[in-house]
C-alpha cells in the first residue's frame, strides 16, 4: 500500500476537525449511528460528547487506558444518547480506534490526542474503496474529474489508482450547501478529508472538508458534448497555462479538425464525429497541459445518439456491453418487489434480468406507481450491462406495455373477443394430435377450452410446437401456463395468439 504524508501543526489539525462549522450528521450503519466519528483532543485533554443512536442494546469496546467513556454500554436508543469521552493532559501523542457494537455490526470511532505536530496519512482512492471502513475518516488527494451537483458539492476525485465519489462538500467555514464559494473546478488538484460511506454499490466520502486546492493548468467551459447520429463538427474551448496542449481520445470515429488560439488566449479545438450507423456510443477526450513541475488533465465526455437495435433476448445477452440501445420485449416472469423495478423478462429465446425501470419522465424508483405487474408483457429500451459477468438491462425505458389478465377457463370463455391477453393455468390434454402448431385442449376445474396453436414463447416462431415439447418435456396431464387472446371458430371459443410461459410436470 503506497501512502503519502503531510505534516500539519496541531492548531491547523484541530481547525480542520473542530473549526466553526455546523454540526453535521455523519451517515453510518442502520443499526448504530454517531454524529462524530473522529474525536480529537489537545495536549491539555478534556471531554468531548457525541450523540449515539442505536436500534438495539450496544456497548463500546477496545477503550484504551488513557481514555474514559461514559456510558460505555446501554439499551436501544432510537432517540439518541449522549456519550462522553474524557482524557487527561499528556506530553505524548495518543491514538486509538474504539468500537461501538450493536446488532452484530461495528461502528469505528477514531480518537486522538495530539501533544505536538500531527502526521496525516493520505490514502489512495483504491485503498479507500477496497480496504476502507465505513464511518472512518480518510484523507485523499487527486484531481476533480467531474462535478455532479454545485449546491451540495457532489463530485468525483481521481488520484490515478481509482475514483472516489464525494457526496457533499463543506465550505471554508464548515457550512453545507455553499460549494460554489470554494471556486473548485474540473481539473483542479484537491486534498480533502471526510468519513467513508457505502451507498448501494458506491463508495463515498461524505461532507468532506477541503484542505488544499491547486488550480488546474487547463480549463474548459464544456465537460460534455452530445453529437447527433448524423455526426458533424463540434468545438471545445480550452484555456491552458502549461507548455502546450496534449489531446487524446479513445474512439476511432472522432478526429481533430483544427486548433485556433484567439486574442483572449482561449484555444478553440474543433473535432469531427463520423455518422453513427449503430446504437448510442460514447467517447472520452482527455486534454493535458503541463509545466516542468505540474500537470493537469481535463476530460470531455462525447455522447452520440444512434439507432435503436431490435433484438431478441438471446441476441441482447450475446451483445457487447456498451452504450448501444436495444429494444427487447417479453413477459415479466418475476418482479423482485423493488421500487426500482428490478424484474425478469422472457421471450421465446431466453430470459434476462432488468436492473431498474424508469418512468415516462426518466425518473427512478417509480416502478410501483407505473401500473405494470408480473405477468404483463413489456417492450423495453435498454443498454446491455452486466453484474459479476451476468448480462442484464440497465435503467430501461418502457416503450409499450400490454396488461395480461389472469383468468380461469370459465372467465376466459365468458370474455369478449378483443385484443386482451389472458393468462391461463390449466392441465394439458392429449398432445398426440397437436401437430407442429400445437393444437390441443386445456382444462381446469371450471371448464375446457381449445388452444389453436401455441408458440414456444413471446414472439416465438410458428410451427415449432414439437421442438418445444422436446426441449421442455411438456406432456399431457402437466399443469401448463400460457398467455393468449379470446378468439373463436364458427362460434366456438378458443385460445388464439397463444404462447408458452412454463409448466409443472404432473408427476412433480
């Protein structure tokens, strides 16, 4: 593990930790939370009090001899309890991690007493991500690669080993929601410190304090460009102070057309994007300016729209993982119950997991209000992603939705002939005369109905019933689930436009 070190006086160190800033809530574990996870004492010692919230009984362990904690244990404290840390005067530096234990989880608190200058360890982004502990404060130093929110100060810091998301940035007085006062810009080199938090799959440093800013040698008013699918030229204005400008990009469909420096010292770099015959695609343009002692890089993200590619589930699974948009359709075989709309859809070629469905306005976590349920048929627009090597759709948009009505045979027979799809769960009759199309009777406790042709799945090919029987083992007497429309032949009701979903063997 590579570390950098910075020597600060205790006065500066204490100012970073306990300066005139509002008290903030430090996110931690669900079971136990504290409002301060880093406690610093001066040489003279004294007492510091934190507020601890716990869902169950708790206790504090690994308390060093030089530190007194009161109380060191207690019952559930959903409204919070005050815990006081006390230490005597010292002539030597002291440091310890104490552990707050609750419901099998551990919240780490760092306690230090500083008698002289304090050595701060700067961790790499990689170590914070891979080896870090939630609730513990880390110092990191790197470059601002993009800024997501300019009120709270949400941005990305990269130090060459990885990227950490900064969720919230305090201003010079320790206040929140004043990020613009710092003057921080993409390309600047920054040192910050704050507590680590895991939110979903994202590792964050929360409500960080900015310790040092080294302004970038290069700046641009653009950090993202969107190009139409027809392609064309676009311009990126750049102001740099180093000895020249180096440009790199990771796409063969981009090229540099010209670089013209104006009277205001702004260099206008013109790029050309080729027409896009396939799906959506992205590229990253890196621009670097350097001196003999410093180097700064900014990135511009280029997004180009493309055609939406129609695909079966099997083709989608086999596709490359990139920004290409695919149109896939299928029946929802499983709804995991998530607000995000994490579902499985299936067509005649296979089944795939969809990690998140957006509403018509592009908002997430709206799934339960969208009126779509398990068993319905949806057509989705989504890029091909993956998780741990398993293909999946990501943040899909619903293009069409076909509700499917659960029905008994009796209610199906009584229904009107229209475009409505019905889901029937019934016993398969004799299949010996079903032929290649799949013509046979199904029945339940309420009646019997004739199925006029059964596809192997949603949008499956006609005339493949015997292949379906061979591949699935479907036989007479099995409990089969199908979806189809109420149709008729010479006045006799039947199931038309039907497709196979699943079955349960009679001997299971």
